C-alpha cells in the first residue's frame, strides 16, 4: 500500500539516475553547495536536468534543489554530477570566514593584559 502524497516507486528513481546509486568519488556537492547554471536547457534534455538548470539561474543550494524537485538529496546529487561533468553547472561552496591563528589571538590577549 502506498502512502498518500509520496512517489515511492523505486523504478522511477532508477530510471531518473539510469541505474546509478552514487554520483562518484569526486562529487563536489554537499547539502549547502551553491549550484549555478552555466547555460540554459536544451531540447531533448532529461526533464529533471531541465528543471535543475532553470532553478539554478541564480545560486541555489543542493538541498533547495532537492526540495523543489521533490527528490531525495542522493538522487539530486547524481543529476547534478551529470550536469557538472557536462559543464552545464558549476559548484560554489559558501564563503566561510577565516579562523584566526590561535597563537596570534593569545599574543593579542597577552598584549591587552599588559596594558
């Protein structure tokens, strides 16, 4: 018995990923990776690839793409890896602030105490 509102058909996910269960070891995508389309969709593309390219006209996180497509994140990563390998999307990791060197912070603290 199927749960309402869910597409539990494993054959659909198998078809979408062409039977693959992982996106490969050099996959640059994690949940917060920002994906940006490098080109528009082309005729004959898989519908999920077309949807991804439209969603990523502006930087969009992988988790947001998965939510919009209503697909598991693992499946979304496989589709993104396909597009990345073809040069249709680029992956950008969010900016993380540089962590200061603990030795410098300790020297500043000692200097402040000496004042």
